[in-house]
C-alpha cells in the first residue's frame, strides 16, 4: 500500500503541511473559515532541531502498537491504514503512551486524532503531500520487509 | 484439525483468537465466557458511569468478531478443573471439553479485606465488570453519599465516573497517598489537589474498622455515613485452574516469554499471569490491557504452531482524572531527574545510562518516544537529544533511526 514518506533534506520547515492537513480534515470548503483564529489539530507535525526539520505523521506500521494497546477498541486497521473510530475513543491516551513516533494527538474534543492518509475526507489522497512546496513529503509504495 | 480452548473472554482472549487465526485459519476455537457479554473494554466502565460511552460502543471488537473468526463462544460458563494429562477441561455445568492447546485467560477478581459487619452493608458494590457498573449506576442518585474504599486506579476512576451523578463522594485508603501503585507521595499530593478541586473528599492512611449499618467507623475514630459503598481495594489473579492442576504459580500463573505455563500445552495470558518487568528484572503481575493483548496474541501464535515471544513487558499506565492526564512507565528507581512547572511534573529515572522509568503529569505529549527508549533500552547517550524540559519527538532519536522511520515501511 502507499504510505507517506519524508525526505528531511528537502523539508523547509514551513509548516504548510500542518495547515493543509487541518484544512483537509475540517470538512469546510473555506480555508479561512477552517483555520483563522482557531487552535488547529493537524495530524502531521514538523519536528526538528537547529539543523534539520522534517514532518512526522502516522507511519501506518505493519504491526501497530497503538492498535494492540488501544483500550477502547477505537484504533483499528482498514486495508493497512491505521484508523480511529472517534465515536469509541474515550481519550485515555494509551496510544500516545506507546507510539514510538509521536504520531497521535488529542484534539479539541478530548479524543485522539491521527493521520488516516486522507481516506476519510474529501481529498482522497494526502493533502500534506499535495501541498508540500518542495516535494519533501511523498506518497508512494515502498517494500514491506 | 487442531482444537483450541480459551478460558476467558477478555482482552487476552481476543488477542489469543487473533494470534491463532494469524497462523491457523481452520482450527476449532472455543471461547468460554463467564460473563454474559461479548468481549468489552473493561477499563471503560467508569466512562459508562458518566455516559461517555455505552455498552454497544464498549465492545472491544466488531459485533461479528466471533463469527468472522470462526469461534464458538459459550456464555455464562466457568471452567472448574483442568486435567493436562487427559487434556480435558471440566465446566461448571458438569460437561467436559477436550483440547489440543488451551489458553487460560481468566483475569482477576476483586479482593476485599475483612471488615467487621461488611456482609450486612446493603448497597455494596465491586467495580470490575460491566454488570458491576450497571448495578452501581442504577443505585446512585444525585443525593447519594458514596464511600469508596481504595484510592488506586480503579477506585479513583470510579469516583470520577460517579462525580457526574453525585457530589458526595469520599475515598479512603490505607496508603498515605492516592495512586500509590504508580506515584510517590509528592506527585500524588499534586494529583489529589486536582481531585479535591473536583469535589472528591479523601481520608488517607485510614481504613474502615467496622460498619454500623450505613456508617463506616474508621480506624482513626471518624464516622462516615454513606448510602452506597464501593470496594476497590485490589484484585487477585484467578489462577485456580492452573494451580490446582499442579502448574507453577507465584502471585499469579507463571508463564515464559512464549506464554507457556509449566503444564504441557497449557498457555496463560492477561491479568491472571505474572512475568518479568524488563525495567527492573523483577517478576510482577502487570495487569494492564496492552500487556493482556500482547500476551494473548503471543500465546495464540505459539498455540497454533507459529513462533512469537513477548519479552519486553513493562508496567505502564495512561490515565486521566477530570482533564488532568498522567503517564507512568517502568520503575521509579535509580537516578532521578525532575522538571516541575506550575501545571506539570516530569520525572525520569535512569540507571547505567538507560531510562528505566518515567512519570509525566499534566504534559504527556509524545510520551511514546520515552516508552520506546525505555522498552528497547536505547542508551541515552546515543540519542540526538534528551532534554527533559522539551516534549520528546522524532528529533529525540539519532539520525539513523529517524531516517529509517521516515523513509521506509516500519513494523
């Protein structure tokens, strides 16, 4: 399956991926209405230090610890994509305690939100990738070990 | 065709089914359920009290799970005896079941210390099962005065849930601080303050000497009148089946990394077992839902002829009360480093250049990075940075690990 991968030497640290993600998942048609003056909860985050930046989102692990650890049965896999049923999540944050990559966040509802590769919104293909100005984020198939 | 029996129908049992099916699509699986419900998420019963979930949403897997996995489930059934010689299991109905491989995933039961006159208290509840929670929810009214015995994880989650119904909740504990299994006294005081700000009342380092009707006479002489009593002191492993059959047990059923007990073809998983905590190499009962799943899954794979070990268990908890989150993992030993802010506490415990434990209260962002460093015993020196004042992230790891994670498919 296709996943999101990151080339850190191409990342400008511009954070556009975060805004595109929050907009894509807002369900709103206006970017201004979706983002202006509100706290946003993107599912991708630019991390880094003084010398390097890179975007981090769910790796869609082949054997995901978060799914195995979820105490509410909310996290599950759909054709390889790690998805969350927000209706079942109670915000215990156990997934955040076990994810080695820091890929899950708690949003304004108190429940957890995460990258679902834009399979659950109208984009259909990852908005972070489409909007990356320097092609530092790509969506492609790479071999599973 | 192999015949598998799973005694129990909780998280470990579901893990076991998924493990078996990962290897063997055809073998016959029989699941014995003491409770009359499909597997549900036990830790969610407190959220059920405050209507944040309901029994349908609490199902651990899809409604078609057993059917999809070709499992036969026998509800309202307990096993009474296991005979590893003849490979048979006797049920409380008197029937017997034969097996090729069996997994004991019987969980634990509430432990209630003796208290004078306890048996005469009318509105008395445990808080472990969905049925316990349903009965409690039905009994508690906005005017009810509730006394909870036990200020541990279960007692306090119960208190939080009941707070949505009534303001009159007192929690007592023999320990001198709340959450004594995961926090030291100082950090517990910080959490207790938050709980008190949400109207919970405490009497600690104190226990019930006796009951006089609906009044608890405490050891220190105080009298606490109540309408509803919840006992949440602790649990004990349901080890009877294995112990009575001569299987090795410590404080729970002894299992190895493959989840084998000392009895041939008998596996065990979940809260009824004890195993090695890699953060301090001690054998413990680590009754946690993630561990239960991993153990069950590991048992299932091995039962079906595959090979899998679960050899990096650590105690870990993610829990929140009234919006204050805390995460703990590993041991609170060794050299400690602390960062205390107005709304948060972070403590890190190191030994031989490795992280062996942490406590995070209030700021838990990306805590899984720490859990990973701990669990995989990654030397702190090899990390790009380890700044306890900053939230951890992918930038914490060394470049090789970071690149591998971001540029390839990870397990």
